[in-house]
C-alpha cells in the first residue's frame, strides 16, 4: 500500500476483509500506558478534533473540527455508510455505541448529527481507489487554498480594524489602557474555561453522537445549558472584580483608572467568547463550517464602524487618560464588546437551521460522568498548556506597560502573525487529518513525510516574508500606523520591533507543525513540556532585557518609551519559537527516528539565498527613497511599495529558477 505522496506504508495494517479502510487501531489493541492519554482519540469516523495551540488572539474561532478525507479529495462518495462514519475510534478500552442495531445504516439522515457530509465508506463495501501521489498533494493544496479564503477576509479586515484603532487611540497611555483592558477577557476566558472547553467539549459531543440513541442531542443540550449558565455567572463575577484584576498589570494613576473602566466594559466579552465557541462546536459536529469561518468578519466590521463613530464625537485634540470624555470611552468600549457579541450571535440562526433544537437541561443521565473522567487527562494537559502560556502573556503585558510599549508589542505581533495566518494556517489545517490517520495506523514514514512537506511549504511561504520584513519593517510600520493619534516615532517603533523579530516566522510555523504531530500521535504531554520551555525562555529574556533597558525612574514612558525594552518583547517571543522548534525536533527525532530534514534544510537554504538577494534589492530602493523623499511618511510609503514589489519579483524569479518541487506543487504542476 502506498500513501498519498507515493511512500510505502510500513507501519499500517491492511484493510479489513470488507475492503473498508480503518481509521484507528483494532478494538483489542490497547496502547502502552506511557503512550496513552487515557482518553479517546480525536476521531469520530474521519472527523478530527485538534486541541488548541493558543497562539492566536481570537478564542472563539480556534476550537475547530476538520472533515477532510484523503479519499474524499479525489471523489466525493454518497453517505451510504453512516454507521461506520458515526463510530468513534478509541485509544484505550473501546466502548461500543449502545443499541447500534437500532440505528440502520440507510437512515434518512433526519436525526441529530446527520449533516451534509459524505460517509466514510464506498457504500457497497468495495474499497475506493487509492489516489495517486500527485493527486493527493494537489488535493491537499486545493483544500488549503479554499480554507484560506475566509481566513484571508477576516484577517485583512481585522488588520484594518487594528490600524484604525491605533490611529484613533495611539500608542501612548490611552492605547495601552485599551489594549490592556481588551487583553483581559482573552486571558481570563482561556484560564477559566477556554482550554477545557476547546479540548473537551468537541470530543464529548463527538462521542455522544456516536454512542447515544438520539445522536447526542440531549447530551449536547445538557452540556450547553450547564456551560451557558456557568459562563453567565463567571462573567458577572469577573466584571465586578475588574479594578482588582487590572491592578497587578498597570501602575496606580489615571492610566490604571482608565484601564479599569475599559476592562469593565470589555470583560463581558467572556460570555460571548464561550457562547460562540460552543455554537461553533455544534455546527462543526453537523458539518456546517462556513458561518464560523466568516463570523469574525462581522466583528471586524462592527469595530470599524465603532472607530468612525468615535471620530465623530467631540473631545480633546490630544488623547490622554484624564481628558477622554465619557462618550468616547463608552463608544469604544461598548462597540468592541458588541463586535464580539455579534460574532457569536450571528451563529445562532445557523444552529437552528442545522436541525439542532435548544432545550434547557441540567440533570445528568446515568453513566455520563464517565465521559468527563475519560477525557480528564487530555483536559489537564491542555489546561496546563493554557496556564503556562498565560504566564508569558502576563509578564509581557506587565513589562510592556511599565515601558510604555504594550500597544507597540500588540500591533507588531499582529503584523508578525498575519503571514503565518494567511499563508500557512490553512495548509496545516488541511494536512492535519491525513497526518493524524498516518499516526493512528503507526505509519512512521508517512508521518515524517507529511512533517517534511509541511515544513518545506512553510519555508517557501515565510522565509521570503522574513527577508523583506527585516529590511522594510520600519517603513511598513510608518506607512500603516503613523496616522491620527499615533506619532511617527510610535509607528516606526512598531515596524522596528517587527523587523527585529521577523527571524522567528519560520521557527514559529515549524513549532506549530511539530505540536500538531504530537497531537496526532495522541500525545498531549509533550506539547505542554515544549511550551514550558518556550515560555520560560521568553520570560527570562523579557525580564533580563527589562533589567538592562528599563526606562529610568520618573520617565514618562507613554511619551518616551524605552525602545530596546519594547523591541525585546517581540525579540524574546521569536527566540522562544527558535527554542521550541529545536526542542520539538529533538523530541520528534527520539520518537520517530531520523526526520530527513536534510531536504527541508536544502529548501530553506535555496529560498533564503533568493530572499537575501530580494531583500538586498528592496534595501537599495529604501535608501534611494530616503535620499530623494526623506525618511518621513512619503519616503516610507515609496520604499514599501517599490521596494516590496521589486523584492518580491527578484525572489520569485530566483525561486522559479531553482525549480523547487514545492513551488510546482503550490502552482498545481506536480507533487512536492
């Protein structure tokens, strides 16, 4: 048997006698104790649930279940094998769906969980034809491109939203107060509920759908009822405690008072984050993915309108915490919360349309507590991941505020995340299901091959971006952010922080891919350990750099931030990704043997040479633009536009001359 890229499968098992492929180990195969979470795998038929990696700012859209099948990439088959589609695969001792005989395979799909997705089998028991290596890779990339569209739209409008916010509030005390207040709902949601919700809720729903007589309807209603009630109480308590929550992060004074007001207005977002994540989970169970992918667009549009309304209000010419008017504070705070609310509430009509009916249920059925215990180990490790991550976030927020640069860090990190989010996230999302199935059948060669493919495609996308950002980062910052309340110096600091940290782009993508490999191998422990090392690296570097470069006592950091201390927030973050990528490589080598990263290194080297030459051309344009137009906004815009286009052209031409197979695969002209 060969896999999708033509590799011989050495670790997989032959299909069962009926010819249907298998998605996991046989029922009588239990893994060794050291290799098990003591929980179900993230599968129900061919549907994969991937635990959160907690790297992006929107908690609502990160709990996603994927429905991508290798076989489905070449042909879409009718839903005639519904019983096997709904059968859950387990790592440990199996538990069969109760009264399976009562659910015929030729049902009309009217029950809960009968979405529009295709079944897993061919319907007549005949095995489907294995896709060719080239067709498999083309299918993967086609899936990736289609999944990128919604992400691209939401990220671009989100970027516009952030640019407008910086122009409206600036990078000084008001901007820092707003960003500090707006960061708290994300932190608290993740710590109290987000990690457990995203790692446990979807597997529980998948399992209930596979086992329960009603397809998990009553169990889903019960989970949502309990979670919504808990979210409501938790949100009220946290909002009431806003001033005490803000105190550790912001020093006493007008800035803390403004941050407390913003936090009071923004902390209700916690409820809508949770509600949106739960509704998205149910929609994904029902094979409805579009609304959740596009809903962030509505949030961005609401906030864009909010900024324009803010600009129409009377107020001081220069914003500061003591001069902002009450209407200004209320508009920007309530408008931000309304955006998150709209993102969640817009999903409710689609929930009803999918066939799910809401009913309040709180009393548990006998035996349902076993499900929570069964998945407790996974929840524990993912929660540990969250707690460790938020320690790093808290340190950066504290040091950033102390040096007047938390808004600078936030926006530089936003720019840093955009290339990864637009160019790579959709690729990793598409590659994850086949990688996970290879891990389940213990096909080490296929896992290593997919790891190599993901790393090479990530390098092809991100190494050129790194080269251009190193040169054009400050010009990009000035062009995008030097407007409204944001000074030229503040905008340039955003760009320079981005430029100094751009080296971390490819390591960041690589470590995210490595974490997905560990999750595919049903290992929730190792990603947490890797994250501990990354966060420890970041915290130590941030504290050491703060000790060396902190603003002197008595400095008005909102007007005169400590440039090195602020830049090191982003540099330390990128260095932590390098540490994580190295640790992930070492640990995966111990687990899988040789990873064959020589091919990855060759691809990185070839693309890096082309990127260096392209960056050199862009630098020449930058110097020329500054000589002719000066280093102000005009020179920055000219350098960014002409230098960026020239750099891209040079890099593209040189990479094309190398005839990299990865580039041919992206263009649909061959396999990678």
